[in-house]
C-alpha cells in the first residue's frame, strides 16, 4: 500500500470512529432501559439464595430445635430478624460518603458474602449453624435493595425504573423456590442445594451490577427536576427527619401496618386462598397462588408510569397520597363486599391484592423520591427506605411470632384439620386487615394534610436555609391564622 493510500485509510478510520461509537454505544434513552433491567434483575437474582431454604424437605425443616420450635420456624425468625436488624445500620451506611465512593465494590462484596454464608451455612449439619447462617445472610441482603436504589434515584424516569422492578420482583420469590425444588428433583442433595442454586445466580447478579455501575449518572435536567443525590451526614439526616416529621411519622407507621398485612397474607397464603374459595381439604388451587398479585402488579406499574408524567413533585406527592387512600379503601370495600356475599372469594382476593400492592408500591420509593425533589433536598432516598422498612419488619416479626404461638398453620395431618386451620387463619387475617386498614386511612389523611400544609408554607418561604426547624408546626399555625 502506498503512503497516500495509507493516509486515506487512516483518515477514513478516524472519520468513521465517531460513527462506530454512535452505532456501538447505547444512547441515553437506551441506557435508561438498561439501568432499569439491570437493577431489577440483579436484585431479583439475590432471591435465589435467600428463598430456596424454605423448600428443603420436611425431614430437614421439621426437625425440632428448641422450645417446641422446628428448624422451619427458626429459619423464618432468623430471616425476618436479620432483615429487621440491618435496617438502621443500613440507613447510616447507604447515606455515607464511604458507600458513595466505593458503591460498586461494596455491593459486590455484600452480594457475594451473603450468598456464600447462606449456602455454606445451610450445608452445615448442626441446626444452630443453619439458623445463624440464615440470619447473617439476611442481615447482609437487607442492605441491597436500598443501596441499589441509589442508581435509580434522582432521575425524571425514576418512577419508570421502579415500575419495571415491581413487575420483575413479583414472581422472583416463586421462581427462586421453584428453582430450589427443581434442583432437589434433579438429585442434588438438600445440603448442597442452596449453595448450588445460589452459585448459579451469583454470576448474573454480579455481571448485571457491573453493567449497572457503568450507566450514565443523572443528567443536568434530572438534577434540575429532582435535585442532586449525594451522601448525607448525621446532622443533615436528623435535620431532614425533624423538618418533615409531621408527615413522615404517620406515613411510616402506615407503611409498617401495610407491611404487616402483606406479610400475614404471604405467611397464610395457602390457607387464606383455600378458605376464601371454599377449597376442599384446606388446599388452595394453584391458579390463585400465581394470579392473585398479577392485577396489582400491572395496575401498580401503570400507575407509577403515570406518576412519572407529573412534573411538579408537590402535586405528584399529593396524587400519590390520594392513590394510597383509594387503594386502602379498595381493599376494605372488597373485604366488606365479600363478607356480605356480594363478591366471590376469587374476585375478593384479586381486588384485595390490587389494593394492597398498589398502596405498597406507591408508599415507599416513589413517594420518597418526590419528597426529596419537592423539598430540594440533596441527599438519598435510601435513608427513608431503610427507616420505613425497619418498622415494617418489626411488625412482620411480631406477626410471625403470633402465628407460631397460635398454632395456626402448624401442619395438620387430616383434611378436616387443615380446613379448620384455613378458616382460623382467614378469621385472624380479616381482623388484622380491618384494624390496620382503618388506622392506615386515618394516618394517610393526616400525612396528606401535613405535607400539603408544610410544603405550601415552604413554597411561600423560598428555598431551605440551614437552621430552619419546626416547619410543620409553624406551617400549621400560619395556615390556621
């Protein structure tokens, strides 16, 4: 090749380089989808070493441990207890400069260690080692979702990201249990099954996280609309919580009650569905177990996408609170209609699931995202996500303890006994639902009024200044005057 030909080839390659980069490199809109999918699937993969323990054979799980509790009960307590115990440390961790500086490395360490501890611990022969491993793994896993949300927050597309995650995660628990059962059916020993399933899920989870970490950070338009997201020091966290305590306190209590209702529904799913449908022998048909939450997931995802179209974050917050109230009313009205014989059991469960799931999906991440945007707070929603989860897991732990002590769901042998257990579980659930639902309505109305008054007062005052305290109380006084 002559020198002139070489020069032409070099120039052509240089001219084509930007074109090649445009062809190969994803656009920003494509990265938005990649970010959503990677975050949702990476976290969903962690279910595959958290839940297979619950499908171990009865000769493993029904072994007595101490005080009349079986290994199954102890693992359940360790699982929920580990998640609850981690929430307050996680709130501090996810708001720290250390986490934001080393986010990828720390998340990879949490994912890997939680899988190895769970898999290796469940292979140990002693029940205490199994229970301890589940607790330790759950403690580490409890950090993951709130920390991963820091990749999604602070964007005008945050609600869309959460909507996709909602659709993805709804069946992650069932899929992970199914994978555990499939490994056992394939001949994998019960001792090796949790580690084998977890090892298969670890690689895609880590790979998706690495790709997620390469996603572009929020743009200037995102920051202008939703504020910059960054670490929050201890004093900044305390000041923020004090400023908005009048709205956050009732909202977090309502979230804890709703988490309790959802946990009770999950714990008693088979009995509740069987009793509401009048299924013989206290065994629910398979179709209801797979479809009960599908309408709620679809409605929740569509609603979150619609919220993303509301540019004004104050208006979005008020709309979200209205949807929470409406969803709670839907669950209670559907329950009353079923009790009066106006609805069939299947229709009741579908409407109940829609109300519970819609309220649950709206109350957490999307609302906190808009709260930081409306108040122009430069921080992270992980703080509020972990704090509200802490209350939810405390209620769930209390309900699990009540379930174990009541004897409901204790594994009756005969079909008649299973049917009676299903009726007892349904009666307990309905009492909890009416009590928690009524309290939630009051709390959500209080939160709606408190946020409406305090945010309107803040809009009149202008941007936040250091030293502003007691905003809710002064706002209420000013509103009354």
